[in-house]
């Protein structure tokens, strides 16, 4: 628990007003006594319990709450059977206020409204630890044209939430995905993304009845371009591992990549820098990594590409270029 934040909770600015608002069931002469002792308990960054007392026995209370200063009738209104109301999904570090009235069976009507009572939500939740270290998983299929795999540390076994949107979106305006995997509480695959699009991702813990932690993030990641051939996924991490000239004068290039389809055959394409694919030389190979000898001329700039050969499923897109000046 965040003990420091518990101390902060005790010192947070909380204030109340005892003014009576006008009532539509009798005004100042209403014989039904309004609730008293409005207060709050269990305050966090997103949750609070609203409390009050009543001089009459009742099983019906009318509560209205909202951002401080709201006009009655425009707030969120709930009817509850007990002299308290638990509220969720509040905004951190935000001022709210609430009103309450009671239904009196003796008069068959409501009391005047009591309130407003005002409070400020916390920045953090003292009862729910934040997750940490949100990152994109580093595996071959962790990022595709329509999904991104995320991991984080210190996930809560009660569950987590991911909020995401187009890079730069404002928290609260994103899409929320609920993660309730109690076996692996710190992993999630976010599906249904748009190809070739940059997203921001945040994560927070859900701690049972004690609300949510703070949002942690963002982590920014772009999806890949959509494959022209969905049955043959593009190679990933196409890399020039070595470039050198031997003592005998041969120029050596060593390339590698990650295969995605279980294939064992690829094509390497070489073209002069700036020329379109198809205008150069294509080499079929079953080697990965592959060493190319004397494929360049000194001072000439080349582009190299790779694509997968998936047999009856055809070829993937060309991946690259890697641009090289001959040694």
C-alpha cells in the first residue's frame, strides 16, 4: 500500500456547505426532515463512499452528484435503499459535490435536499498499487498489422485495464479493454487495430472493491502495413549483420531476418539505389543468415530486400530496403 498517499488522503482538501437547496415537494415548510451529517469515506482517485444520517426510518434516498458547481437536475442521480452510496469511475484530482434527500412515509413525500457536500478525489489510490514497466513484447509476432502484444510488471490478480487510442489521445477518450486473466495478469493482446497506425497504450490495476490504480504509460507503438498476401507473413527484423572486404579483395555482406511462416526458402533482391523492385537481381536462397560475396561495386549505392517463399501460398511482401554503399 502507498502509505504516503494514505497520509495525503488525510490532509486532502475536503469541504462542505450546510445550505439547503430548494425542494419541489414543500419548500421551507416541508415536514419531512432532511438528511444530516453528510460526509465521505474510503476516498481514492476514482471511488468514494457518500454517507449521511437521517432522522426518519426510510428505505429510499435520492442522491445527486457531479463536478462541483453543477446545477441540480444536471448531475448524476441515483435512488438507494441505504444511507450511503458507493461511486466508481470518478476522475482523479477533481472536485465533486453531492446532495441527498430522504423519502418520508409519514408524509408520502421527499424532504428538502441536503447539501452540497464537496470533496476532491486523490491523485493516486492508497489501496491499489500501480503497475510498472509497460512495454511491447519483443517476439516475432508481437506486432502485426492488426494486433500488438503488451506486458507489464506488478499486475493485480483482480484484473487490469488497458486504455489505448491514436498516438496523442487524451486519457478518458480512449478504448478500454478489461484484462481479467488471473493466471497471467500482466499480459494482453490488443486486437482489431488499424494497419500502419501509431497507438498510445496505458495500463492500470483493478483492485477489487478498492477501485483502480493510476494509469501508467504511455507506450507508443505502430502497427505494420497490411500484408498483400495474408497467407504469407512478411519476414521481420531484416538486418545487415556484417559488411567487409577480405584480404583477397572480395566484398562480403551478411544479412539475417526472422521467419514468420515456418518457411525455409526466401528471395533476396538487389537493385541500384532509387530503382524500383524488379529492376535488379533476385537470388533464391535457403540460408538465413546468408553471406553474399561480390554483390557490390566500390562506391555504388544499392538497395537490398528480402521476402518469404511460402510455397503454394505464394510470396510475402518485399521487406526493406537496406541501403548499402559498396566497400
